[in-house]
């Protein structure tokens, strides 16, 4: 199943994000077979990120939450909230690299 995972970071935590960014990037790379797409969300390109978005392929929502709990950004307390939604991809046969 596919899931869209939307994270909101705690406000004013840019330094916490920066301090854990490399570990988070390495974690995403090591989980790229499950976390198909990942990236930060910002109001403007030059702004400090407000959160992030993942597209995850997983057998269950519970497995997505378990995976998320091992992410350095989650472990360091950066995340204020998370929403895990089932995602029904349009054109399922279309595999695009973003």
C-alpha cells in the first residue's frame, strides 16, 4: 500500500533540524526501498522548513508509524505532528522519478 506522510515541525526549531539533518538524510537513504520520496516543506524556497512529506510503500499504517519512530528527526523531538494518509495514486502504472 502507498501512504502520504505529512510532518509538521515544532516552530522555531531550525537549529535542531540543522543539527540532525545529516543523520536524517542518511536514514532516508538507508530506507529508500520503503520511503520512495522524501523532502522538506517550506512557504518559500529560502525559508526554514516547516515540515516534510514522504511517500511510503508499506504493508500497513502501523508499519509506517514504526518506521517513522526510527527517523532521527522524530527521535530528536523535531516533529510537532504527523499525519499518515492512505494514498491512491493516479495512473498507477506510471513510475516517475521526481
